[in-house]
């Protein structure tokens, strides 16, 4: 790949960030539209869960495959295909005549979305080769994520109240078409040693996630002992050990299970699941609470979430600074504490007092805003440099799995239809307990990681730089291929 000028590199960054803007804005804005979708289609809470989770399950299942497809087939080619598919599926979502079609088109959106985020980050990594320039580019990338989380609920609320929920998907069209027109400016790149396709692992991941989420969502609606729920639960229980066995037998597995032998990596993956389960559950819960139970307009609901959203912009730079100067333990502890306090405030009745409610939302934003930087640092810092991309990819997938499970589990605790505020307050208590539990778990995992780091300090002396004690990567192409996989 020939050297690009600074202006060309900025254009590449703009195109990649526009794809992230599309995906992030679509998901955050959609939450404020859920009550309107429920009213138009006459669906239950389970139907709304599927509207969100159809996207998340497909996305989390295919992220690793999409990243390796970009390495093998060409990142620009895969990115362009994903952008075209996501934009087309957005149009189809806006035209969906029934809830079933909307769910199907959301799943199609996810197929396009999984080609965008990991592949775009790989493009950025290959274009910005200077360490400082790359850090600044990733900083811009992270800022776009924060901005979309901030403006998504408010913009979504304004669109729902003024033009209707279908416009949440229609606004993707001009951005998607413009970005698609500029993809010709992106350089093409491939990995020198792309990973082989792990078909068995990919199929088992899809089966495991789909059956787990189906059982959790449909359990309250059809009964936990119904034939379809039991069948999905049994299938998931069989798929998990089958996946582990299949991945251990592969020389180039879809999921590097050897990483999970390391306590810091496992803790970071579990923290990612908890943090994003809390976020997706929180957004799903508050959309129904503020609009259905409190009777607020969609834009007013988005306005109430502004303190949370602002903190998700303010806190990530602080988390990065704390992680760089003090290590990941402090920001993770603060994140867990803030998320726990937010849940406890809600359990103590913050919903009935506007100042306490805003404080609850602000604390939740602090908790989520502090978690990403230390999670990513913990996941990759102890791995050999050649394995950092694969480690980051697994952590990214953990985030999406957490999002899918958060909507499924927290949604399963809520009433099937809208209720008055007093009734909803009582019915939502299990959901807030789950969010509180996520905060406690993040803090506990941070403590565990710190204790393990102290115990390992002596052992690490004399080991190869950047390698955890006991690390012994398998020989062969798997270790070489992992050098080329870069996912945010």
C-alpha cells in the first residue's frame, strides 16, 4: 500500500467514522422509538426485545468472522459490502409492514453492521502507522461513539415525535450513500497470513447465542416449561461444551480459548459482558419507564437521559488517563461503584423524585464512561503483541454478547404490556437489581485482577516482555495469522 498524504488519511478516518456513526446512532436512537413501535404493531415486551436483540445476536455471532473475512478478501471490499447492505436494510426497516418483517430486516442490518466496525478499525490501523497518529485516530473513533450515545436518544425522540419512528432508519440513507460513494478513496489491504475459516466454531456460536437469547426472551411469554423454551435451553446446554471441544481441536480457532487461562483477560471479558448488559438493559428499561409508565414524549425521554449521555463523553478521557498513570484497577473500581450506586438509587425510589432520577442517570453514565479503556487495556496488555488483535476482537464480541443478554434478561423481568408508574416501579425492581449486580461484579473482578497482578509480579520478572507467565502459543500458522487481525 502506497503512503497516503495527511489529507487522504483524514478522509479515510472520516469514512470509517461515518460507518461507526451509522451503527451506533441507529442502535441508541432505536431505544426511544420502542414504545411507538409497540403502539403501532400492538406487540408485547418480548416483541420489543426481539427488535433489539435480532440485531445484537447476529452482530455478536458474526463479528469475528467478518474481521477474518476482511483480512482474507480485502478490507475495503468487505467494508463496502457491509455499508451497502446496512444502508439497504435500513430502508427496508423503515418500510416494514409488520413486527416480524422489522425483526427480519434488523437481522439483515446486523449482517451489514458486523462488516463495518471491526473492518473499519483494521483499515484505520493499517493507514495510521505512526503510533501517535494512530492514537489520535482511535481517540476520534472513540469520541464518535460517545457523541452518538449522547445525541442518539435525543435525536431519536425528536424524530419519533415529529416524523415517526420509521425516520430513525431513514436518516441512515444519506449518510450511508455518501460514505459508500467515498469508499473508493479507501486503500485496499489484506492480511499476509489470514486465518482459516472455522465453520464448526462459527455455527456453534450462532446456535449457542440464538438459543440462549430465545429461551430467556420467550420464557416469561410462553412459560419456562414450554416445549420450544426447553428445546432451546437444552440445545444451548449442548452447544456450549461442543463449542469448547471444537475450538480446542482447531489449529486456527474462531475463539482463542487459551486466552481464558489468563485471569486478567477472563476478567476483562466478563467485565465487558456485565458493563454492556447493564447499558443495553438500562436503555431498554428507561425507554419503557419514561414513556409508557411516566407518559413522557419521546424527546422528553431523550432529554432525561442527557446527564447519562454527557458522562459517556466526559469520562472516557479520564478513564484513559487513570489507566495510563494508575493502572486499570482504579477506573474499574470507580465504574463498578458508580453503576452500583445508580442501581441502588433506583431501588430506593429515585424514579419518584426528579433530582434523584437525574443523579441516578448521571451515575450510570459515569459508570459506563469509565469502563471501556481499562477493559481494553487489561485484555491486551498481558498478551504477546502478535496476539493483541485477536484478544481485542474477543473483548469486542464480549461487549455485543453482553448487550444481547442485557436486553433479554432485563426485558424478561418487565411486564408484558405497559403499566401505570406505581405498578411499573415495583415490576422494574428485579431489573434494577440486575444492573446493581453488574456494577458489583465489575468492582469484584477489578479487585480479583489487582490481586492476581500483585501475586504475579515476582513471577513475571525474567519472562519475555509482553507475555504472561505460562503463555505458550501453539506453533504453526495460527500464531502468524493472529498478527493481522485487528479489531477495536
